[in-house]
C-alpha cells in the first residue's frame, strides 16, 4: 500500500499534472542506464549537470556584465548549457537556452539578461523537482518497492 | 568466469569507476572475460555530463570505456594505449574539435584503422558530410541514444 502510494506520487511529480514538462524522454534514457552495477547513475549524472550549470551561469553573469559584451562567448556558454540540459532531459532549461541563443544572435543584451534570469529560475525549479524525485526513490526502495521507470511516450 | 579489471588512467575530469562517477580521472571496465579482450572504446567530450552519459551507455554494453575531455588528451592516450578499438568524439570542443581529432587519427598510420564516430548537438549537413568524407563511420545527434550506440558498436566492434 505504502509502496503504491509513493509510486503514485513519483508519477505525479515526474510526468503528471505537477510535471509541467520539466523532464522529457531523455530522463527515461538515464533511468534505463541505472542498474545494480550503477545504482546511483542518474543522481550522479544529475549532480554533474548542476555543478556544470552553476559554473556556466556564473560565467554567463560575468560575461554579460562586461562593458563590451562578447556575444560569441555568451553563445558558447549557452550552447554548452543547452547541450547538458538536453542530455539529462531538463527540457524547460533547454528551451530557454534556445531562446537565449536567439538573443545572442541578435546581440540583444536585454534579451540575454532576461534569458539568464529565466534559465536560472528553470535550473532552480528542475533541481527541486529532481531532489523530490530522488527522495521519493529512496522512500520507495526503503519500503521494498521498485523505482518506476517512466514511459518515453 | 575469469575476468581481469584494469584501470586506464587519463587526465580526465570525469570518471566512471566500476559504475561510480568519482571525478578522479580513471575509467575501468572488465578488460577480459574468459581470456577474450573486451573491446575498448575511447570517448571524447569536453562536457562532463555527456562524458558520463556516453560512458554509461557503453558500459551498459559491457565495453571497456576511457573518457577524456579533449582531443589533445585523446591523442596522448592513443599514444600510450595501443588497444583502442573505437573512438566516439564530440564535434564541438575548444582547441581541437572532433573533426580535427578525426583528421589526426586518419592521418596516422598507427591509428587510421580505428573507427571514429562523431557526436554533435547540431545535425548540420555540411558538418556531417565533411566528417563522413574524412572517414568517420557515423555522425550521431546528441543526446545519443542507447540503441544508436549499440548498433554502431555492434557493427564496428566484433
């Protein structure tokens, strides 16, 4: 009973009404790579993403704060962030990065600053979502259940 | 089943050691099973996330994986470690792109037979064409999917 309840909560956070598209099918790919030999694969890759994104967001902030903004440098950082967010399935972060790159192409400083704020927010939100998911995973496992693998559909 | 596990040390910034990301610069896998050498794949990507992902995919297929964060380090490793059976490299990397690495490999008499696959977050036709013309065996769109990598390895690692 407890396991079912926890698993329902898991589904709700991941992809139900509460999901709001934070994570896409790529996250399921990560889940499929986790097994008894690599029991923490997903959380480890996600940790790498948040370390990386923090570094990139700081770099972006610094670069956009310069007297003369090097938009190619900004674009390079956003490209990296877009790539790594896509790799873990953080689709809302990825989507903001797409808009961000358009602003870089247009040398639009105001647009870039807006996107930076937005991407920070999306990283914060997806981190909270994933923290909740990982906590639930631990509870499910402790209750003797299996962690649900989301469908890619 | 007799197995031998070896550690390949490379100056990387991401590691997968026995399935755990340690950040120490080593990747291990089972080097031999029943006296048969496990194929060794060199993964090259400046993104720590993507290195972890490609290493995870390759390890799930029981290949031995070494992951490095630059073309320069890939070449250093290839100099030290002759038994690399395949290279999978990101295209867009600072200083030496995946295309540059591909060219270096294909220009080398010792390395040219190693199949090289390119990964890119942007599937640009001109980029893909130039890589394939230079001798790449595949051009994969990132994030790479398990089934694509498995098909690739199944074809080129026998």
